[in-house]
């Protein structure tokens, strides 16, 4: 097993890091620059920043906070939200961003994934997939891709979409369960495992981490290559070092 990455996720709205439950009921967590500095000091392997209302508000990622974060980070970091063109990506890379994450834009324009992978290299391209579970008999896939911060269904099956984005050139998949998001009741292991077993590229588990055991389960049962969390880190419930020590003690290789 390769080293498992621990990745704090920072959802940004109006220049502040926020956190909600099931993509709604957002509350203020902290300043993004302060958070970036702290997580780098604490040993985060990477950071993910998502401008969560950019797509819903039909605008690009706000670059002011991205510039400020670029000045302080010492680990690779990805930015997502409102990225819809190769030019948007180039602008972020020019600022110093290491990876870009696209979600709604990838669903709406599949060729964008291929173009981005060819231009920048698959190592710089994360495709984020948000998913929800549907009841049997609904006529929709059991595991369905949702877009626009979870506000719009697509009718796409998550596993089929994951295979497609890998084929198009995505370097990683950031997989978030809308149902589990912010609940602290654990990752959606069924969804995570289904995607991780269907593709060869790394899958980052996201949505639902509430205790150390959940991180372990995401790797061992969900087959994730990395675990992403927000609430537990933002509000000081678990530290990065605690998470790494716990996984190490359980026999999971992590970066130290």
C-alpha cells in the first residue's frame, strides 16, 4: 500500500472558510490564509480549497484569496469552484496553484477534461465527483452524480462517470458524498469503494469524517488513497498529527 495522504478541505465563501452539513447550513470556520499556514505547520500532505458558490453564482473563482494562500502554503494545494475553461486553469497555475479541481464543468463539457490533461498533465487535474444515494425504484441510479454544489441531479451513475473521467485523463478523483457531508457519521464507504475499485487513479474520500476510525475505514474498507476532512480539523476536534499517528498505529503507511 502506498502512503495515504491526509488532506484538509477548505470551503471558501465570501473570503472565509465555512463548513456546513449536506452542502447547506454553512457556519464560519476561519480565515483561509491563517488556516493554510496552520495546516502546513501541522503536517498536512496537501490542501484543497473550494470556492463553493462560484458555480452556483455563475462566476469564476475569486483570485484575491487564492493569491494570499499561494504566498504562505508549503505543501501542494488544489483549487476548485467556477473553473470552466483552459484559461481559468492557466490563470490559477500562473498564481502558483499546484492542481485544479473541476466538477460541474467536467459534466457539462467532457472534452474539457481531455484538453486540460493534454495541456497541463494529468498530475495537475483533479475531477471532483459529488454523489448522492437514491431509493430503489426511483428510476435513477442508486449512486447518482450531482452538480452545482449538490443542487442539480444529472442521472449519471457515479461508477460509470468515474471510469469516464479516468479515460478522459483525470489524475485523481475527489469523491464527496452529499448525504454524508458534515454529518461526522463516517464516509459513504459503499460509494467510495465502488469508485475506488472501478478505477486505477487515486480516489480521495470526502464527506462525513467525525472520528479517527472513519479515516481508517475509508482506507481499509473504502479503498481510498487519501482522506479529506474539514470539520474535525477546522474546529480542533482532531489534529493532523493525531490522524497520522492513529493510522500508523493501525498499520497504514502515512507521510511523517
